[in-house]
C-alpha cells in the first residue's frame, strides 16, 4: 500500500491540478463523492447534507455534537410541551430567506407538508416512523405541531427537516433557497459547488466568506491536495494517508456499515442462510488493514452511544465451517442456496470501499455462496436501496452506511426495519409492534423496548449482516481552526470553521 500512495503522489506532481485553495477567508473542501442533488428535503443524506444542512437551509432545532448543550435553538428560539402530543414552537423573528422573503410560521408548515407530500420523494420523513403530524399556525412567529401517536422527542425530530419558503415548488429544486448563512452561487456539475456568505444572515456572520467544494474519488489525492495547499479540508481520508498529527484527525463516526438483506427472495428468506452470511465474515481481519484502528464490530444499526444500547449482545463469531454446514442443512431442505446473490456497493462511499467489497465477496464465496459483486454511483445505488425496489431484481445484499448521531434509535428503526420502512428488506409483525411501542414510550420504558428490539433483530431475526461502527479520518490545513465531530460525515457547518 505504501508504494501505491507514493505512485499517486508522483502522479500528482507530474499532472498539476488547478490551484483551488483560496486566499483571505475563502476555503476549498475536497469531498469523496459527488453531490447528485441540492434538494433541501434530501439533506439528511450524507453527500447532500455536507453542503446543504445548516449552510443553505436550516432546521427548527439543532443537536450540539461538539459540547454538552444537548438540543439547541436554531430557527425556533424555544418550545414547550402543550400536552396530548402537541408542542408549541416559538420562532425566531427578523429572519429572511436568501431571496429576501421573510421567514414565518407558514413557511414551517409548508416545509413539512412539502417534505411529506406523496408528490415528492424526500428522505427526511423516513425518520418519523408512522407518526402523523398536524400543524396550527398560532401567529406569524408561533406554530403548534401535533404528533399522533404522541411523540415524546418531537423537538429532537425537528433537527431533520430543513425549512424552505412557502412558494417552493413540490419538486426537486436545483437552486435551494434557505435562511442559512450561505447561498448557492454556482453548481458546475462534475466540477465544483460554490457557496458564498450572505450579508443579510440573521445570526453572527461566519468567518468563511466563500466555500468551493470539489470531488476527488481517491483518498490519497484528497489528502495530497490539503498537504500541497490546493484544498483546506478533506473530511474523509484513509488511515494510510493519515500520517501527520498536525493536520490529520480521527473522529468517532456515527456511521454503521452493514449489508441490507432482501428477505423477499430465496435463499435470503431462510434464517439459516442469513446466519451463514454473518458467520462467513472475518470482521477482525478488516480492522487495522482495510479499516482503521478503532473501528468497532457492530451488532446493531446504531452506535453504542445510542439510547437502549444492549451490551449483552455478542457478535456472531467467524465460523466458516459452521456457515458451510448451515448452507448444506438449508440445501437438504430444498432451499436454493446456489442461487446467485448480488452484492451491491456504493463507489467512493468511504476509503477502501472497493477493496472491502471484494474481500467480503471472497469470504462469502469461500463458504459456498454464489456472489456477483456490483458497484454503483450514489444516484443509481439509491434506486436499489429505497422502495419501491426495482422489479425483476435478483436476490440482493446492499452494503450501506447509516448515520445516527442524534442519540435515539427512532432515527433508524422505522425506515430500516418496519414493514412500511422505505429501506426495510422484510416484514415482521413483532418488529413493527416493538418499533411502535418504543417510539411512543419515554424514559426507562423507551430504553428497554429499544434494547429488546436490538436483540431480536440481531439474535433471532438475523435481519442483516451487521459489520462495523466506522471511524472517520480528516485532514485539515494548519491555518484552519476546525476539528471533525461525530456529525462530520453527514453535515459540515461552514460557520464552525475559523482561521488561525
């Protein structure tokens, strides 16, 4: 691997890239994958959120991931529980959108109705489980939001939906209008995205006046660009390139890597086959090689800091002989275990993704699975990942990252595992019931129900192939005062960046 990095560095020296690091208070950020949409209601997806979330479009509330302030005001200055599922939000006054229009309660009501409309396929509603929301505009700066069933953490859920003007069309937009400190000034697809600071932002003016985003698929190239001054921040580099303690920083990534299994098709509809998939993978072999040190083996969709974490769950042990035996047992019962299974990955999703996918495919093949590895760009991958699933698809396992930095499983469980969840690969009434009960519960009861669900999904249902809780590595130029956090993979607020 060392020789490979040296060769990439030589290629950079022989083929100069255009100078991109900016002067004064302008910065260049080099990302690992393209931004396929600039739609605000899709800002919960990591590649979009890193540019849009809280930079162009803001939310009512915001979770403090850098300190211990918990849930903080953003466009809502305060909120109160009115009882029976209703929360009253008092909105910030004197706020304008980047088009000059005034922000008010009607914009909040419209933003939610637009995001939840069946005329547009937004990502943020996936996190609300089966919660129905209704809105009452009390006055220009006050709105009541009622959740049915009662949702005890509704203010936390407000961190997910970005606010747009009430005249925004109910279709994906290319030029988002928001209340955030930046405006989209250019989007040259395949080249760069440029955000410029607004002079009329309601809050404190950020130090960064202009941010240029570029995309480079190779982690070594991203790291080299910061080192040579062609970029200022690379939020995602590989551990091989993280060799400078002055510029390279590891951060606790809230992403979990897993293989989503489609239970609707043989042989993945057999629990023995799903268990054999888990037993066939030597997870320890990845850590410190293709995955950086500090990567943890996952037994749930959420990181261990999440409410209801069940520390009694033991990871399924690597047992290739046992996996082969389970396949033979299933074959004896007539299960078509020789059917080709498509293993799907997302290119540039994280460092070494192709090598990781190839290693997973080899391990599964070694125990007797018939694996067809396919790698897709983000837009094409999303069409396979979310419902409605393509017709005439083969049996599939999709390798995906899921981010939950907000501390509660509600942001993951419904749309990943409920029968009606947009990324769920199965239907199980017991899972549906546990999700509904936990979502409506509070305190110790909520914690216990989530813990029970984690155990059932992993130990009995064997819903997916859980792999790793990821570790992120970023390179930051020495003149930049910024450090990555658990939220960095899903959002990167320019207002948190300053200059030394």
